[in-house]
C-alpha cells in the first residue's frame, strides 16, 4: 500500500497543472480560480490552521516547502496562499486577539470549501503601514453602548486575492476623540463593498491585487479584533516577520527555480550551427550555471535554517530575518538575470516563460521589509 503524499508532494503535483495555465493568466491578467479549487480539494487551504481550530497545524518548514512548490507553477497563486497561511498562523498563536469561535469558523470553512482571507492594509495616501501613519479608512460606531457594531468606510489598494477572498482583515482607525487603530474582520460581498479591477502590473499579474472600496460597511462588534492607541502598537513583530520571510523567500526562490528548469532544458537542446554542439557544452555556460546553483543553494540553506529556528521556538531578531529577506530576494532576482544572460533573444521572447519569471521575481523587492529599512536597522544594530 502506497503512503499518502506529503503536502509538499501534493503541491509539486498541482504546480505542474498550475504552470500549464500560468502563461494565459499572465497574458490576460485573469485570476486563477481553478487553482484554488484544486488546492482546497487537496487539503492545502487549511494547512496552516492550528489543530485545535480544525486545521492541520503544519510547521513553518512544511508551509515554506508548499509555497515554494506552488510558486514554481504559478507565483500569483502562491502569493494569495501565503497570505492565507499567515492569517491562519496568527489565529492559532498564543495570545491571539482572535475570538476562538471566529478563528475556528474560518479555519473549518477552508477545510470544507474555497475560503480565503487576507489583510487589507495599504492605502493610496498612507502607502505601507509598516512605515507608520494613521489609515484614512475609518470605523464609526453603528449604535450606542459597548456592544454596538461598526461601519467601515475607506479605500484599500493592492488587495491581493480580491476576486476570491471571502474575508478581509481591514486596518482602520476609529472616529473617537482619541482614535484607536486595529483590524476589523469584514465579510466579502457585504453591502457597501466594491472591488475596482485596477491591478495591471508588470509582474504577478494573476494575483488579483485590486482596489477595494468600503462605503459604511456594517461590521459586528465581535469582529473588531484588537483596537489600540497608535502609540501602543509595537513596531512590527519579529516572529511574524520571520514567518513572512520564510514564505515569501520560498515563493521568489520558487520563481527562480522555474527559470532554472527552463534554462537547463534550453541549454541542453539549443545547438547553434556555429558551435555544432549544445550550449551546455561551453565552459563559460557551465560556469554561469554554477553561479546560479550557488545562489539557489544559499537561499535554500538560509530559508531552511530560519524555518527550523522558528519551528524550534528559537527567537530570531528582526534584523536577522530582514537581512535574510534582502539576501534571498537579491539572489532570486540575480539567478533569473543569469538565466537571461545565457539565452539572448530567446529569454526575452514572449513565447518562452523566462521573461515572465523575470517580471514575477522582481516583485520580491516590494515586500516589507524593504532594503533601505533592512540595512538601516542592521547598521544601527552593528554600531550600537
């Protein structure tokens, strides 16, 4: 009797089909709904949910393996799945502000059907909340008394997965005399919500990262997960940042691995008439491929080590995980650039996937923490 497939094996199997559809979704900017149906059927949408909430309680190392595998087929799908995993891990974390009944509901929904969640934080004026500032999105009391609900009004951008999300975790401020900020759980499709299909980017074109508008959207009192005065919010959580680095690092390394796979096949089969042998026979080509191998090996070692520390409960500073994020991202981008340097016009032709991999991998530079913040923090720490 054959042993059941691991989550990583399932993801690698699905990624083959995802990859076959990725070029069309990229060209059209269409959302890969079918991918998420297949992920749910394979049990991978609830993988990060804590066991006591009805999920599978996968380790960070297992989640990173799945994200990396999915990204080799469709990195846009992997990005939406990353956000699902981050929110599920937050629900089950000790000291979580999530009411257990709500957390259990959302995790178990993802077991039974396609149900996804993402945090909606970025705004046109605010930019990334990681750099500070009050959100323009406002929560107003819908009645009197502590049990009164809220009404949310605002505009969020870069809302990854917008076409398929069932739940939004909306970052907003209250309209109180001393405004508090926090996250409000909002059901997608509620009255007053409008999705504006604005996402038309160079990379990750299938991620559906559209604008979402909220016009006095009703939110139950129990869905205000945590409200604090702005100064009472810590500037980031080192454990959460480390988790994000593992998952996003795995995603963009997966893109680079997809580029590598296409490159190796190209070099083995491309035989210019002037050479009379495959390009793979040239020492300079072999040297360049060796450089690429070193970049990917470094990424794998860094990400596995970081995941192992998090899974073992070893504290990882934000400086360390930030430096890993920066290094891994640059290595992934450089690996795809090396592949392009060996393929001439073939690598830039739309009929081949390498130019798409370049566009996708460049998106890794955008995610928090960005290079300037990483290096300033590391420099300050080193200088005391």
